[in-house]
C-alpha cells in the first residue's frame, strides 16, 4: 500500500512538472503554446524565423498583418518529416535542405492565422497576424 501511494505522488509530481515545463502555466497562444519573439523587420520586409528539427520551433509566432513577410526556415541536420513543409493556404509544399536557411514568401498577409505542417502532418506551426 505504501509503494502505491508513493507511486501516485511521484506520478502527480511528474505531471505537474511536465505542465510547468511545457509552458502551459504561462499565457498561452490559441494552441496552448506561448508566443515567441522570433519576428524582425529588415528593409520593410517582416522575417519570421522558424527552426526545423524534430518539429518547428517556435510552434506559435505573432507578426503584423499588412507587411510583406518571409518565413525563414533554419535547418541544422534535419532528416525527419519536418524537413518537408506544407502551407496549404499558400499552396506551398516544399522540401528543405538538411542544413541551411530557406526563405519562403508569405506575401502580404491579412489579419488571421497562417498554419503549416510537416509533410506527414505530425508537426505543426502557426503564425498569428494582427
């Protein structure tokens, strides 16, 4: 009985730690993931940087609508399905190199959310434009 109680307490601590570690206790974006600061404007073009390896990082970004936008995918030894990016609303399905930067134009987005996934649909990302 004592080992069962200890196991339950330990499992509860693991769950609480996982919730805290993944950021669910912070102010979440619509997907439950905190919004990242990975957007810059260079010469009038907004650049959203997304790191690719075992998924997309950050999973949620926030950018300004009405500005020409480039999505910059940064790969470094990526060999999983996240190296194939799909953005259905832009008609984009593109393979990324295993290492390097790949810029994809998102045009001049209106307010809303741009969503993308890997080639298999396992990993996703979203960019909120406001």
